[in-house]
């Protein structure tokens, strides 16, 4: 692949990352699964959704910790693990999501936004979502509220905020939260988010939740077996892992997930046509 642009080139690069993740996880017996749109594509299309230009996986906390230890030395040339606290010594925020970066790519020409994140996000990547145990009862609801509040505070350390995707009430909450967040060091917010995420992991609770999801999806809860049991499935030209109870996961996220969206909505969620793949 040499200086390629477009959705096909992006999907081919994403597949390289997924194959490398699978290789490492097989070698070290680490459990992972495809998630979100990548899982939907696996079930509905046998690979990527034809118009999807990103990729996501999920791991439980203990599996993520195992992967985090070996990934830096195991990832092949041209890929590396990028942690959420990697920007300007942990003083800046993009989100709480670790990702595998594909170095032979560029999303856009360097500008103020890419400079703010030290050019570390100016590449293609695969997101890694983390499942933590959710406290039972009212404590679980309180934990979810805490995570949403911490995310709002952390938004104060982003370079820009896109208010266009929020309702009027949400805009007020984002404005107030991000304004208050500017007064709290981002390093402290990272530590608090991690502490809240891990608080119930030593208990045998009934449900798990995506502790580093966007607040709009953090309310999704998975029963114990759904969160941990995996099977393998054919994906494009390889075999990857998915949740054994994928129907429950996809139903919680998408509802009637086998129903195709209207034609006008079948388009990449990101500007894949501008992403350059050169290796």
C-alpha cells in the first residue's frame, strides 16, 4: 500500500491492527472482543460495515492490564500503544480511551488541533474500551453519575468543544462541567476516573459497564457472562474474537441491529477520504 486514500485503504489498515491485536492476545492468552460497529459488522456483514471507517475492541480490566504490559514490546513496527494520559505529560485530555496507533497514516495536515495533541492523534487507530464491574444497587447508579461528571470536568482540558452534538440541556451541563474542570488538574481527573472505574472489581457484582465509554453510552450494562465469554468468528480474511452473547451486546447498543440504516446514513462517520495511508 503506497500513499493510498479512501475507505478501502482505511479498512485495510484497520484490519492490520486488529490482526496484530489478535496475534498478541493469542500468544499471551488475553481475552478481547470486537465491539460497537466492528462487532456489528462482523455479525451483519462478515467483516467491516461497508461504510465504516473505524474499529473498536473491548477487554475486561484485568485483561487490559495484561495487554498493556506486553503490547509495547510486542506490537509490530509501525504500531504503538497510546494511553489517554499521554498528551503534554498528562495535562491535556482527548478522552479516556487507550488506542493502538497505525503510524503509517496521517489524518490531516498539521494544524493547531494536531499540535495541541503533539501530533499523536494525527493517525489511524483502533480504540480499546474497558469493562469494569459495576457496583450493585444504588451504588451502581451513583458510579455512572460520577463517571459522567468526571468526563464533563475533563472536557475543560480539551482544545475545543463541539456543542453541535448536544441538546440544549446537555450544552449547559457541558459548559458548566468543562468550565469547572479547568480548575482541576487533568492528572487528578485521570486518577479519579481510574479509581472510580476500579472500585468494584474485587467484588462479585452482577453487571459490568464500559468505564471509558463516551458518556452517551456509559449506561450500557452487561451481565457477567456477557462481559467475559468469547468465541471466534470469521472477519474479512481472518478469524477474530467476539462476545459469545453478541446478540445481547448489540441489542443493548443498537436495538434492531440487523436493520440497515437509511441509504443517506450509510456513510463513514469520519473523514476517511482525507486519511493518507502510506504503509
